[in-house]
């Protein structure tokens, strides 16, 4: 855990340096696209005082934006280093050009790396009569580190609840009187090699990494409205190569996981089913796709204009009903996998059970209805919050994680409690899943 704090502290120092200069770049490294935003912070000091509230949103504006087709990324992880590096350079250079400024520091988010959630608990005696920063640092250090396994790294560690004597559900215990201070923490771990490849790739682009986040987490920040974050909601971020799942409660992420399937798989099915190239399949999916067939769809014909040189084959037409017949089983499979993750997390025990679908692949017509049947009734389609200066092209569901990254850059939750944590550590016992202790402790 001490390694986590050290690497986070190094990134934080870089982030502070970048904020002092007033500009920072954000990189959303996805399987189908790489998006880059350049943010200008008007008064970084005000942000520090905002202490992590979304009030920080007014302190920045987007001055550059660019997106490019992703290359070398599979399932949200770097697969071919040189190709990904080229795609990152393309996106960053275009965004810099629009912003008319150079950026050295980036905060990045990614979808893969097999995320796993843990619930941790810790308790200490308060040293004085009132809870001080040192007490908070001690209680965070007292959380038993679970055996996360070889080759895994902590990506996020958030205290999601504090207890003081018999009182629970405290957001910030500092300054309050009491004897026993306890905390519940959510820990998200990822595959270390996937993170190292990403960091190496960014460094090869002559950029310094000033922060890392999980796409599932930042998508939730931008797509769930405040009430949803408070009462218990899940954000399903359907990307090209992976579908991220994050659950929020009391404004904190308490669970995250991912399914290694996304919109690209649907495109691949269309390409195989209709025997057309991937680019044609993607176009057909975007313009004619759907998951619910009506009587009309038997009559609506789609031209498959190919260029194989075989005139008969190139002039084929298929009905929209046939296309839906190819797409629906795969979309159902993705949603069934998401359902399994929500069940494993104990999502049905939360008070609200709102589900928000976002990400590029969530834009398939009829998806919300199908998702309501598989995941539960309270399903809506989510778009990211509006942030200042964001170009119209970047306001759709496909940009939820990119916009969420801007909110994360303005006020990262991991940093509220970054006091010097004492060196002594306790041995590890793991609590199985995040939500169970959450339900019992609130």
C-alpha cells in the first residue's frame, strides 16, 4: 500500500506543477478511439480549496480537443506499443494545435487491466479529544491490506465512510469529538503489466503522467447525476473493446469491474454474418443497427455496397431485420455478463438500483429497452455533464470517460486524505466484496 501512496504522491506533484502552469492534457485511451482534451485552469488555488467537490468544474475550461481512431489497443489494454504511441501522438498534437499551446503533463484513463474491488475496514483510538489529520492517517493505515495477488497494483483507494463511536456515515470526521474512529475503504486493483505498458507508452510520447484513472470510475463521475451517486447507482460504460461497470453510493465509487466485450464484437459479428469488411460492418451498425425488430424491418433493405470486384456479391441487399438478428444475441450476451457482475456485487441491496448506460456502444437504438429487461427496470441512457468549452462533437455518450477525466483532474478523490501515513502496517485479511460491508455499515 505504501508503494501506492508513493506513486500517487509522485503523480500528484506533477499534477500540481502542471496546474501551476495552468494547462494539462487528458487522454482517454480506448479500444476504438483515443480522445485528448486540453484543459486550462483559470485559478488552480481555488481548486485546492474546493476540496474535491464538483465546484471545481467551474475552475477549468476545455481549450483543445481531438480524437483519432485507436490503434494497437485490445480490450482496453495496450497490445501493440508502437501503434498506440502513434495514435496518442496524433491525438495530442491535434489537441495542442487547437489549444495553441504545448502540454507536457497528461492524466490518462483506460478500461482494461482486469479491475477487482475490495472492501477494507480499519479502527483506531483517537489520540486527543477531537479527530485530527493524524488520526485519519492512522485509521487509513490501519486498514488490513487484502492479499491482492502477485503482479497487481492499487489504482484507486477511497475512504467511503467514517464512523466515530456509534455514529456512521460521516463524510469528514476531522474536528469532531469522539474516542474510536473507524473507516471503510474501497480499493481497486488492476494488472500491473497493463498499467506499466500504458505508462511506458505515454512516456515514449515525451509526456509526463500526472494521474491515472479507471474509465469505469470516471464515466460514473460524468454520467450519474448527484442524486444517483448519492442513493446507489451503477454506470455501465459500453466501449469498443470492454464494458466497464462501476457502482456509486454516498457519492463514492464502492465497486468496479469490467467485461472484456464491447461494440467491436458486435461489428465483428456483422462482418462475419454478412461477409463484409469491418469498415463496412461498422458503417452498417452505426446507420442501420438496432436490437428490437418490428414488422417494418423486414421491408427496410440495406445496400451492402462492397468492392470485391464480384458485381453480384457487391450489389447485395439485406433486410434490417436480418441485421438485428445478428446484433441482438451479442448485445444480450454482453448485458447478461454485466448482470452477473451486478449480482456478484450485491447491487440489488442498494436503495435506488438506478442503472445508467453510457459509452459509444450504448447508442444502439432500442438498447435501453433490452437492458431494462435483462438488468432491471430503472435503466436510462446517460450523456456526460456539460463542461465549459467542450466542442459539440464531444458531448455524446462516447465521451463520458473523457469528460469524467476532466472532473477527476479538477478534484481527485484519492487526494483528500493524503496525509503522511505512518509506516507501521497491519497484516492482511480480505473482505469479500465492497457492497456487503457497505450495506451493514451505513
